[in-house]
């Protein structure tokens, strides 16, 4: 978000509060920040508001806006600040927090509204904010300060952009996103189900859904083979001691699911990641500098105790797999290993036809307690990652606070068809876990040295990635990924036998094909197939049966002008699938 837009959105949060207080003077205001698509403000209302009130609030905001010709800063003592908010415990709490080190507090005033605020606004809201560039969007519940033990407040969300055209585009994309919702597509195409008896965040893939998931994994396996990874298999349950050494116990325990044995007293956990297990495979024998790099890949299921409100279809799960991999290497091998992984990721995203950008995720120096290791270790790791990107002239953005707790990382941020960003692939440099597990190799001089460890995921979780792809493709998967690649439509039952013969030929070539032998009209069969977004529809009737052909309608290219011999079509389709084109 650019600063000017952030300032507009923050100003609009103030304007929202001003409008609410005009209409509902009994409301207690709390906080109102700018967010990625607009702004919000939290209130306590003695009597609830509803969706019908939003239009009135928006109208009032537009009425007030022309009078806001400045945002003037004032300084107040904590005592005077509290006097501005009689019987408002939320503001009093903030005032106490902001003034604990002494001094005054900043307030900003526009028109007849003013509020406690650190700043970041338009200088002249009436001039800088276009009246039709914002919209009050919705209401929701929100706990004070995000703590479920606190009072439930009413959060009013607004959307805001620089222009009306940008707002309209956002709203159109949001409506399109509803149509593309992977949960909706999954139901329509019969790809997966969730069961309350199984548990939230744990998907059950149907045969068709598992085809897509398996094809994603298959492609990642091929890339792993090209990179020289050996696939391992590791258990889902591990002793707590493993995670104490790795650092996950202290840094990640609240997100881990605990397991219990009736026979042993060991503290056990369902694993949230594979890296600690891979250190133990590495450490199972003496290693030489000549053995490095050693590369392990793993598709084992991982488990994380996500909050119920954070679960969302396939994009946020409690049980999921990951195209995980770890490289143990010498320091002089780091750059080449990361470069090779980056090339594989770029190759994968080109096949999936997904745009992306790269983010260098760094430690937040102001919150060192959230990370393992010494300053020197972090400076070294971050320097290596930054120099690699710079030396190879790879465009990227830096983000403080987005590093893994054990090391910096390069995150590949995918951009889907609706311009939404998803963090999928990642490459992480870790000097901490090898040292904590006392991993070593015999160097050329005969001394023992600690290897470097690179964590990487090519497309991340196949489960989550499948959900992203559903929305990216709007359910119209490329042929190689489609659960059904061709459907044969006999024009009547008279031609079912020939349809079966065509089916057999195509299946022999490894094509996923099915016959619609229902006693329905051809038009109805075509509509049903199109609803499932099947790549190829093959119509067979009298002429096709006589000639040994099929009449083809391609989802992506329309109806063919001439029928094609079955063998020729099978060869062409097989080639398309093989090349993932």
C-alpha cells in the first residue's frame, strides 16, 4: 500500500467514526486503522446496528467530508485526554498504555471531530479524497484487542481506493472471487468434502479431487528428481524432545497438536513440519565434505492447531501435506543450491501459468525474542540471501518480521487471475537447527564442521495450492490436471457401443475419459459436461461410428470444424498431457 493511499484510508476511518457519532452519539469508539482494501472502526453500541444502517453512515460521511479541509494536530496531557472520553474504558486503556513513559498524547482534529491518534492522514481530506472512491462495506463482530476474553465490539468495514474506477474494479473482482470460491467449485465438481465427524480443517478428497492433488505432487516429484533430491518418509508423531532441540517447542508449541500414548509417558506431538526429522536422517551416519550436498524431500502429512475462525477450505487447514525438502550443504554450496531451487520454482509456476514476485523475509530486530540464534548468525544468513538476489539481479522486496524463527527466507508470492497474492513457495536459510542438533561433517582438513541447512517448498502444500489453482483457473483446470480429460457423448443409446470402443482406445493411451451413456438429449449431455468444465467433449453418432472418428468440442478452443480419427486425437491429447501444455 502506498503511503498516500494509506493516509486516505486512515483519514476515512476518522470520518467513519465522526459519522457514526453524529448518528449514534451513545456509541463508544475504540480504534480504527487502515487495512489492505480500506479501513475499519470498532464501536460499542448500547443497541445494535444492522446492515441497513450502513447506507446512512456512508451518506453522513459524504455530507461531512467537504468540511474537512485540514487535519490539525494537538497535544494533550493524559488527564485532559481522558476527559475527552467520559465513560469510555477502551480509550482510557489506550491512554494509559501510550502515556506510561510520560509526556503528552497527540490528537487530530478535522471539522468538529477529534480523536486520539499517532498520525498518518491527509492534509486536506476534502481535496484529497474523492467522495465516490470509498464505500461502507459490512459489519462484523470483533473482540476488543483481539482477545476473546474481552468485550465483543461491532466492527464497521469500509473500502477505499484512489479513484471510483479502482473501487469498481475491486468490487467486480470480489464478485468474481465469489464465483471462483474453491469451496463452491469443489462441491460442484465433486472434488472434496469436509465432515464434522472427521474434524474441521481436515479435507477428504474424492477420487476426482485426489487426481488433481496427485498430479500436483507428481510434478513436484519430477522437479525433485531433476534437483537430485531423495524422497524420505517420516512418522507423523514425534517426541516432544525433538521439538525442544529444534526450537519449535518454545517458538511454536501453541500451534502444535499433542498426542498421548497409554503405554509411555513421553510428551508426544503431531509434527507441524519435517525439518527436525530430516536432521536425524542426516545425523544417522558420519558425513564427509565429499557427500554434500545431501537433499531430502518429503510429502508426509503435517498438523497444526489452527484456530477455528482461521480455517478456510483448503487454504487454511489443520492437516495437510507439503512438497517439503531440506538440503544439507557446505557454506560454499549455498548459492548454487538456492539458485537451482529458484529455477525449479520458476519452471513450475510457468507450467501453472501463475505470475509471481519475490520477497526477502527478514528478522524484525525489534522483536529478537521471537527468533533463535545470535545477531551475528542472522546478519550472516540475511547477508547471503540478500547478496544472492542482488548479484543475480532478481527483483524483490524486503519485509521485516516475515522470517522463519530460525532464519531468513525468500518467499515466492503468487499472483492469481484476480491479482490476489498468495505466499506459496519458500526457500529458507538456517544456521541454527544444524548447530542445535550438533550436526557435522568431516571437512577437507579433517576437522568437523557444521553444515548449512536450506528448507524449501516448490509450491508449498499441494492441498492449499490445489485450492489456489481452483480459483485461479475458475475450475477450468488445464487438461493435464483435469480429473476427467475427455467425455464421450453418444447422440443416442444406439451409439453406446462405439462410445465404449473409443473410451477403451483413449484409456489405453493413459487418458482420463468417461462415457455419458445416460438416456438424455445430446444438448443436455453437453450442458452437463460444460458445467463440469471438462476440457474435451467427443460427440459420436452415425457418421463418426462409420468413419472411426469423433467430433470434438474443446473447452478452450470451441467446436472443431471437422471430425478427427480416434487414433489421431488420442495421440494429440496424449502429447498435450505429457507436455503439460
